[in-house]
């Protein structure tokens, strides 16, 4: 090889090594980025799960509206209300008692009935409108919007207060109380809502379905 050609050979070899290094970095970056994005998306998805997806803990009651889907059987898929007697009626399934049960339990019971008519039925039950008093926390008194809030498993007093827009200017937040039924008797639990809103979470207790949060008016 001519000596004057050596510089070109070294240049090509150097460029090749640099190209390989660049390619390796791009490869590692490509392998890393999807994992990072996936993790971020998963965290975001977990944080944005709506209460309606907490199906296994929602107890059905009169007033709820259920959407019932039977796979590959659109004629059997309907939307029905839960009657005051706690029952529903769908095609081929009459007077099924659903009050006090979860959507998963109801789906399995509908499948058991449909097995007589449909091969390997697969049923999904979704609460399309939640109105049962069995799953409400009522808020009374000095809050922005006194109303009944749909109960979600894991909900705390702070969650309930935020759902009604917070305390109004006349509220005596630290004299608030949660009234709940225990063994047939009403029990009162004091909560300090003003302190909770300021970051002292010691009385930020979990609420239960059927609780009533009462916020009195300030004396001054």
C-alpha cells in the first residue's frame, strides 16, 4: 500500500469507530426511552383511574343503572335500572336480586343462568349511573355544595370535602363530625376539617358508605 494512502485509511477507520460508537449510543438510548416512557405512562394511568373502575368494591342498590354486556349476544345485552326491590330483569334472566352485591358477583350469576341457553356465556356488568344510597356519603352544613358524594373504596374525609368544593366562609371546620351507623346505633366521630385543610391530617379518617359529614356554622 502506498505510504501516502495511509492517512486516508486511518481516517476511514477512525470514522468507522466513531460511527459504531454513535450507533451504540443510539441503540442504548432507544432501548432506554421506551422503558422510561412506559413507566411514566403506567404511573399516569394509575393516577388517573376513575372511581367508576373500582367495580369490585361498589355495592349495588336500588336506583343504580346497570349496563349488561353478553359477548357475541347483542340481543341479550341491555341497560336496566335496579328496581326499588333490589332486583333486575334482563332477557332470559328474570327477577335477579342484585342489591348488596358487586358487579362481578352479578355477572357470574347471570352467566350461570344463561348457560342453559348460551354456550360458554361471558358477561360484563358496568354501573352506568350510580345512584344507590348504599354507596353515598352525604355532606350537610357549611360547605360550598352540600350534596351526596358517591363512595369510593379508600376515600377519606378530605376527599369528601374536596368533592363538595371545600368549606364556605361560615364553616366551623374544627367542630365537624362524621355520623355513622354501627350495629344499629348512630356514632359520632369528631374531625377537624380546618386543621386537615392546613396540613394536619391526624383526623383525616377513612369514610364509609352511608356516612354523613356534618359541618356546623361558626359561632362568631
